[in-house]
C-alpha cells in the first residue's frame, strides 16, 4: 500500500506540473495526434468500403452463378438454366405464386465524375420485374420505378451524387441506345446505390447477349432454406452452378481491398509512429532533466525508485492518451461520412462509399497512442529511477 500511495502521489505531481513543460509536452501530443489521425483515416477507407459491400447482403438471399466464376463479370448462365434455378425449392413465392428470383445481367459503362470530370466505370445492371420484392430494402426516393419493356433506368443515390448527368430527366448514352433516367433509389448505403438499373431484356438486346444472364438473385423462404436450396441445385445434373449466400459473396468481394488498406495503413502508422516515439522520448528526457531537483527531493524524503519510474511512465502515457483522444476526435469530425468512390477489382467497376470511422477504429487508435507513449517513456523513466540521489541533490 505504501508503494502504491507513493506511485500515485508522484504521478499526480508529474501530471500537475505539465504546464511548466508545456512546449515540450505539446510536441509529443501533436506528434501522436497526427499519427492517430492518419492511422484512423486510412483504416476508415477499408471499413467504409466493407460496409458498402456487406450492408447489401442478407442471409435469406442467395446468388447463383456459373460454377468456377469469382464474380458476376466472369459468370454466364443460359436462359433455360435460369428457368431451372427459378423452380428450385426454397424460393419465396410472391404474387400469383411467382418465385422471387431476379435473373440479372451486369455490364459497366463510362460516366464522368462530378469532381474531376474524369471517366469512371459504373455498373449497369439488368434486373427482372421481381427485383423490388427480392430486394425490399430498395426504395425509390425520387421520380419513379422504370417501366419494363422500355429504355428507362433508375440510378442509385451514391451514383447520382458522385457522377455527372445521372439526374432524373437526363439521357444516358450507352451501346446502341439512349437510356432515360426516371428515378433515383436508395438501398441503405449499400453497393447497390452505385449501380444503374434497367430491364434485363432490353439490356440483353442492346448488348446482343441473346437469352443469357450472369447471375440469379433469389429471396429464400428463410435463412434456413439455404442449404436444401443449394443442395438441390448443385446436385442437379442439368446445370453446373455455384450457390452462395449473398452476404458471403459480397464479403468476399470486399476482402481484397480491405486487406490491402489495412496493410498499407499499418505500414504508414508504424513509420509515423517511430517518429512520434522519438518525439515522446525527447519530451520525457527533457521532463526528467527539468524535474531533477524534484526527483532528488522525493528520493531524499524516502520515496523509492519504482514510484519515480512509474511517475515518468504515467506522464508519458497521459500525454499519449491526450494525443490519441484528440487524434480520434479529429479523424471522426473530418473523415467520418466523407463520400468517395474506388475501383472494385473483382468487377472492374466503381463502388461509391463513405469513410467509416467506427468505435472499433477509435479504440485501435487510442491503444496505438498508448503503445507509443509506453515505448517513449521507458528509457527516460529508467534514467529517472537510476538517478543517484547525491548527484541530483547537487542540482539544488
């Protein structure tokens, strides 16, 4: 108990005297703040992209593609195979016993970004008339749903914000046809909001694809229906397909980019962290020099070397915590919700998303700042603890 009381008392004195060393203390705080801002901001790119991809996924929806295809772009399904898929057991039935299955086709078209006027690949997806029942989270928020059998299209909200000439009433030129934009839809911020939707039959005709599709998205009776549904299709000798839960498929599509962002973010944070640690070391060495008389007095009064060591470490960690909290707050205020877009290398099309500064990222940033403070305070703390009393008293 005596050791603990001494450690707390000396640490409290160290923290209360920080204003006397304000300039050197601010160097450490500012350095750590910068590291945490960059660390959290970079990782929030991956979190935002992952959220945009996975928010669309539901465990009671399944996507069917050609066996061996790693994305819709590399998949292909004949029309007769699609009819077999739609008759599989486990699919939810809509009005007039219509299976809630949307046979779809996926192409990319060139549009210009609003900010830079540079070209970008945006997905143009052909869908079935059941699409809004298959995807009940999709809501038309401006204009109307396109009419099947016409060249009308609807545009996702993210695409509408990020790219030019995608407003209701605009004409979109692609292939051999001009598409009339008649509506804007939202889908809870998911990847679908980067897409443009049209009638799959019109898209087939425009791109001369005949009676072929790339995927079928089905809504199941329940999440538990997935395994029987998958077994029925994969064991059917008439077709050669793969069946995946939509949530699992979209998560796999986001994995490559999120992994890359995490690796790059960690490398950047480590390199910047080394500089911040050196700043903390110099700050704490300066603090030890400034407090030499104070430390000598405490040691002469009977305070042990360990409480002195812990007080220096406590001050370093306190400064690092301040930097971590400030850095996390700045990253949240500046970057959270910032809208941008990037390439999905699985489909070679743009995905619009918002940076996501999550609570988990803020905790990681603060923990990283504490680690920098701990490392930065170790050597100055040992120097303070080993300072000979006789030598220190000469400073008085």
